[in-house]
């Protein structure tokens, strides 16, 4: 493998590591400092690119303490969720586009 290939692999590994650690930090902040509220599952989207794979993105609508209506990606989707269902969630004011089920 030439040096250009090695540099590209190292760059990819670093980018993946950064995404992983930012995601973990955001999850931790939501768990520790998050605000609890009730939301409604607004849509469930098939996110799989491979027909043999099953993967979904689930979105929830809720109102923040400031009165702002938000549609956020639910980071801990469960198979028993349905569109229109009310759920208890936690969100962080800094990361309103991401929510977690309680």
C-alpha cells in the first residue's frame, strides 16, 4: 500500500473515532442534563440500503420548554413504536434534534 492509501485509511479511522466520541458525549449529556417531556412519534423511515438488512430511523415531535416545536431523531428506537404514539423522551437544549426514550 502506498503512502497516499495509508493516509486515507488513517484519516477515515480518525473521522470514525471523532464521530463515535462526539456521539457518546452527546448521549451522556442528554442522560445527565436532559429535559423530560412527552412527544409523539411522527414518522418511522426505512433506513436500510440493503434489502436483506432491517434498519429504521424514528422521529419524534415535541415542544421544548421555550415553546419551540421540534422534530428530532430518536436515538434508541424500539420495534414496538408506532406513528402517532405518545412517548416520554429526554432532550438536551443544545442538541434538540436528538432525543432519547425514557
